[in-house]
C-alpha cells in the first residue's frame, strides 16, 4: 500500500517537474543509426548480463564503447568487463528520495551527459530508471509498455511476458536493429 502511494506521488511529482520539457516531434526511422551516444539502464537486481546480452551486443556493434553510458543500481562488475570503455553510473538507494526520485547529485550526473538514445531494460515499471531515462534529455527513450510508462518514454515496446527474459531482450534488440 505504501509503495503504491509512493509510486503515485513520485509519478505526479515527476510529471510536474518535466512539464517544462515537452517532447518534440521525432522521426524514428534511422533513429538508432543517427544516435551518437546511448544510455542503457540495466534491470534492477539482475546481475546476469547474459539475459540481455543481445541488447549489449547491438550497442557494441552500433556505438563506440566510450559513447555508451550504463546506469545500474548494482555494481555491474560484469558490465565493466563487457563494456570496458563505457561510463558506468552506479546509483545507491541513498541517492533516491522518499518518493524514489533521484536526488540532485544523481540527477546532475545523468543530465550532465549528452545522450541521444536512452533504453530502460526493466520489464516492470520502476520509477527511478524511468525518471533517469526522461531526465537524460535523450530525444529517443525506449522502454517497455506498462502503466505510467508513456510519461517517461516516447518509444514503447510491448513485451510478451510468456517468453523467457532472454527472448524478450532478443526481440527488443531485433526490433531496434530496424531503426
């Protein structure tokens, strides 16, 4: 019950904060190939990069490692090995407010980067990663379709939850290759 109230209050506060940052019209054709810098938010609590390896392989193929920013709530040691030249931003629970929104220091670390494409790999809606994607200022923000997601992402993918996680991410990578 408390978590639902926190989510709703955090969501309304985030919408209020982002009201001055309206989305502009974006053409998704060639969006991935035109992007120069990408930010990927790793799934919360998933330390196994093999489940979303298809997405990271696509990013390695399309972007130079130094133009990839990885945001993780865990230490992401495996991601450091997989993407050694990328920037890894680790956020701790104490960097989130009571409403699960990033505090000023974390917000500045995210908003201070030049990001063209932001991808949230969380299959469930989690306010901190969604907020981070929106705060990145990326023209294209990719996330999975779920409640509240339309306020944070401008490109939503409907996951087939009957499939294994690895297949869902593989489909996402295949879908992104088309752009």
